[in-house]
C-alpha cells in the first residue's frame, strides 16, 4: 500500500486516495481496460468445477481464460488477463466476453482485481476499477501452477492458462 492513509471506517483522510481502504491504508491502482490478448479463444463453460490443489505463489504474467464453471453456462466465453505487481500489491487486470452464439459481439466485462493470497491457497479478491462493482470482495481459493492459475469461489470457477 502507498503512504496515503484512510480511517478504518472507510472514510478517506486524504482526498488523493481513490482506491480501497484496507487496514487504515489506501490501496490504489491505475485503472485501464485490458485488451483481449492474441490467442484468446472461445469455449463453452464446464458442467462442474474442476479439481484443484489450492496454493502456490502468484506469478505476474499474461493469461488466457481457458475454463469457466458457473452461471450463465449456456454461453460461449473468451477472455484474457494480466497479473502484475503495483506498489507492492498483486493485481489481475481482465477482459472477458460472454456470447450466446459465436458470431455475437458479446457482453464485455473488464476490471482489475486486487489479489490477497492467504494461508493454504485462500484468496481474497477485491474489484478496484469496474464502477458497477468497485469494492466487491470475493473469497475462495486459488491454484497457481507453472502453466496456469485457477480461482474457485462458491458460485463459479475460472481457469486461466499461460499462453
């Protein structure tokens, strides 16, 4: 976190802080849209969540969305993301598209999550940039391997593969 501070009740002490208040410190990240990376491909969602072994060290690199379990699950999905470190915190900037048919333009979702890994593969993920969901927190597990990153939450699972 940077040197700006905010109170633990979420009221900013510094107007320069536009991020999220966490433990009395302001966590900021520049917001920009993630371009869909070369190599991103359409796929259908999974019928059930895949097995994972939670844990690992988050790796800053580009990823392609390679699997999805959860609603709406009657669609095609495509997406990409970049994991990066900014001011000592780890983030994932993403773009996904959900399509009813392959020829559709799709419903685009973009944003940047702050990733806070915990013991045993636990993860706390906070949206930092999408105006409609900024501050939303999801908790679940993650698995980082040499070839990819998987997030598992109670309502969905995302598989991201290194290109």
